């Protein structure tokens, strides 16, 4: 359903999309909603066959390798090279870890969690309810302008996100969901709190038709 709707929305010209948004709500105006994702920071876990293939390839490379005598290759390592090598080792070690601070502390508001997966932003209102950042849209105002204002108002001025595509990814009634990717900056919600969640956590936290729709949209992302 979400894939079919997304395909339909992408095929519409802007004027047609605005008419659809206006008619979807029975004349009451549409609602803009932002699905903001943080891309994986480290590579996902490898499957069993991928591990076996890499081990076989490495074994083949090692079997054909040749180590030259140290007297021809040994060179004294100066202090600058030593410092550079240690910095590189620290970076590799820190980026290679799959457990971020958010994982070890249980802090869902930290983007430093679930590093090998995509995580998505949800806001929690003061009454305890969870939802995507959203606000009313009244065409002919540009959706892009409304979405940028929405993100700044609900997530704080520091958060920068890139809009993916010129049309919504899906809609549910008069709620139109647009994709964004986190660029930089932390979330400072206007009220309540927030969480960065995997697609399964997102669907469970939203619940109902919107949770199911969000899961389908996440499953179709390239």
C-alpha cells in the first residue's frame, strides 16, 4: 500500500499533489510530517555466507603473499608518524565498535545508538504521546518551506536535515509523510522529549495504522 501510494505521489505534478492534499482532508487542509532518519554509522553485521566468502578470499591472498626481508623494509618511525599512526588506530577502534553510548546507557534520545542500523526520530509530547514531527499545511504555500519551518520549530534550530525527494513518501488520510536525512546538529524539542528508534521500535511506539505505514515506508528505503 505504501509503495503504491509513494509511486503515485512521485508521478504527480506539484499542482496535482496540492489538489490531492487539499481534497484528502475534506477541505480542512493537509498535515505535513517529517520522517527524519540517521543513516548507519558502521557497516551492518555480515551474514554467515559473507563471512565464509571473506575468510576464503583472505586465505587465498595470504597463500600467495610474500614477506620481504626486514633489512630491506625496516625504517625508523619518527615521532610525527607515530602520533599519526596512533590517531588512526584510535579512530578505527572507535568507529569499528557497534555499541554506542546510547546503547550502554539505555538513552534513546542519543543518536549514538544502534550504529549499524538506520534510526528515526520520534517526538514525545508532554502528555506522553509519541508522534512524528508534524504541522498543518495550507497550499499554495510551498511544502518545502513548511517542512523546514516544522523541523526548526519542533526539533530546534541546530538540527539540519536534508529533504529526500520533492514528493511525500506516503500518506495516511490527511497526513503526508516526507523523508529527511539527518545532516548535523542535535535535537532540542520545543516540549517533551525525543527518541532515535529503529524501524521496529518506531512502528511499535507509534502503533496503529501510522505505525504500520511507517514500517512499510522504512522497508522500501534504498
